[in-house]
C-alpha cells in the first residue's frame, strides 16, 4: 500500500493517512468476524438454549431465520449502499445486527429467539456486503490483493474458533453471552468506522425498487426453504416442496423481467454483460457449494469413523483452513506484485477437484495424517478462489455498481452453500441409511430412522456390530458426497478457463487517476 489510499480507487474527497486506513480495515475485519462467527458460536450453545427455553421442534428455525434474513437482505444492502452512500448503510447494518444480538440474548422463549435472530440476519446481510464494498471503494484492485490474507484469516479464525468460543462462553457465562459478546465488538467497529471512514455522501433521485426487492426476497426465501426442508422436514417430492419450487421459479422469473424495466433495479442486469463477472458468480456459487459441504461432513467423518473428539471439532478443519489462509496470502501478494490473476482460478479449481476426489477415497482405515493431507489440498484450492472471485468481480464493474457487484457475488456464494448442504446432505443420508440396512438389518434401519447423523452419545450406546456398520455407512456417505463435490468443482475449472485477464484498475502507479480499462463483455 502506498503512503495514501489511492485517489483513483474511489473519489473519497481526499487522501487518507495509512494509520486511518489501518483503523478502518481493523473495524471492517471486526464487522466481518461478527457476521461469520455468530452461527458458529450459536451452534455450540444450542443444546443449552433448548434446555432452558424449550421448543425443540422449532430448533432448526433459529438457524434458518438468520440464514433467510441474511440471504434475502444481501442484494438490498448492496444497492442501498450504491444509491445513498456506503458508510451510512454499513453503520445502519451494524446497529441492526447489534439490536438483534441484544434482543436475542434477552429472549424468553423460542418464538422470540427466532424472531430476534431474523433481525440479526438482516444486519448480517449488510455486514458482509459493506466490508467488501468499502474495501472496493478504498483500495484499487491491484493493491487489494494484499488484504486477501486478512479476510481469509478472519474466515479461518471464525471457523476454527467459533465452536471453541461458543463452548467456553456457554459453560462459563451462560448462553445469553453468546449474543451479548457481539455488543462490545460491534461498538468498537462502530466507533472506528464513524471516526475515520470518509466516503462521499450520495443521494439518488430514484426511489428504492420495492417490487424488485419483494420478488427477489420471495424467490430467495423459497430457494433456501427448499434446500433446508427438502429431504428432512418434507420429502423432496412432497406437495409443499413442489409448491415452494414453483413459487421460487415464478418469483425469480418475474424479478428478472422487472429488472429490465425498473428505474433503479436492485440487481442491474447489465453487470452480467461482463463475462468475468458472470464467471466469478458461477465460481463463487461452486465454492460455496463445496466449502460448506466439506465443513459439514469432514468433522462428522472424523468423529464417527476416526474417533476424534467433538469438543474440538473446529480444530479438525485446521489442515484445510491453514492451507487456505497461506494460499490466499500468497495469491494476494502475487496479484499485487504482478497484476496477473487468471492462474489462481484455474489452479484453485484444479486443486479443488483433486482434493475432493482424494477425500472421496477415504474409508474406515484412512489415518488422520492422510485425511489431513487431503484436506490441505482442498484448502489450497479454496485459498486460490475465495478472495480472487470477489476481486475480479469488483474489477469487472464500474465504481457506481461496486455495492451490487459485491452483494451479488456474496449472494451466489450463500445460495451455493445452501444447495451444497442440501444436495450433498441428501446423498449422504440416503447412502448411510442404505448401508446401515444392508450391514445391520432392521437394527440399522431403526438406528438411522430419524437421522443419518448420530452424535457421540448416541454412537457410544450402539452395540459394537451396529457401531461398525455405522462407521462403514458414514465412510460410504462421505465418499458419495465428496465425489459429487469433485464433479461440481469440474464446472468451476471449466468456468475458470474462460476468465479474461483484464488489467486491474490502478495497475499503473503513474496513472491511478486515469479511467480504468473498460471491462470485457460477453
């Protein structure tokens, strides 16, 4: 980074001193940590929450309400930031998130907790988009690669530390502090952003596209509910799932049609004319599909088959997340120094295919060292892809569309994670139940009748023959899930091959105030 934030990166109305920029970046990382860490912490605290509030039958809605609100609000936050100013919308999203956190900590029953988690989710949608868009405003893409390692470090810390922090807080302070802990961190982020972040104020003459917001919200909600409920609450062929699919398709078709006519569309379709932006959206979707599937099934495999402790489940992912962190930092530094980036989506996708295929070969005899090496290969691939997708997507649009570019890319990754968990989960569950019925007969079918995923306590109570059968079943289920992931990752490799290496804006230090090259279009 130069002595000042590049003026060509955004018309900030004046250069920023390095110290101010570092303070802003610290605040942005805290905000990103808040959005990512919350679900990880709450997952560990959920048994205690249910024990106090009751409402076990509504347990899944504590997570679903948050996920739905986050996904549905993500594109709206991006557009609002573009129209009315990034700083104001970001501060509002932090405030909403903190209000939701405080209310969730004070919830007296499960219904209140679900409602307050939805409020939290509304704010969280703005946190992630705001962080990416503000970095896009402050730092030109050529320099932005340096900060990829920071974002990857936050993600790795959230995934590894979330369950540990959640367990520690719940055991020592009570589950309500799993929400209250957000308040001091959020206050620090608010103070830093309010004091040192200076971006131009905007005021769009056009109003918010309320019809577009409504259609997109209904469409996203239907998709998330289908992927959440399908195969669990309702059969995939049930009337309820079919109705949701029809509603989702109709809403999204109507949304696309309306976006061509709206005065100020929520997601301006012209951003998809950039081939690179479209390809990054596809790759982001696949990264979400694979990453969240891997983080769900790897701990399950290691706990059920390799006998690892569930208490430190986050640490089981350390080989993958550590490799992701290191590779992301290297990719960012190379991109900054050379201005070249196409090699990373191609190499990352190839490593992802290889790593997932290797994970699919694991069986009941695979050692922890071997599985750790396989996970590291997946981590290397994700490290090449995680931040590069956002960097190239932002480089493919004009500054005025930075918010919607960031939010759309984030939305595709979120939807990818929903589909990944649902599709890989359905394949895993089906395979586990088949193998259990095959190896343990009626007892095996009874064991997995309610759920194909057993906790450590349930697994310990099984007869040895049934326990061995379950270990083989989990091994078979993960084989199918990771093999599917490898096949999906091939699509990412195909998309990466067609990426065009458009020069990064601000690449020439002598011409940082010059107009950026026009993005490639389809």
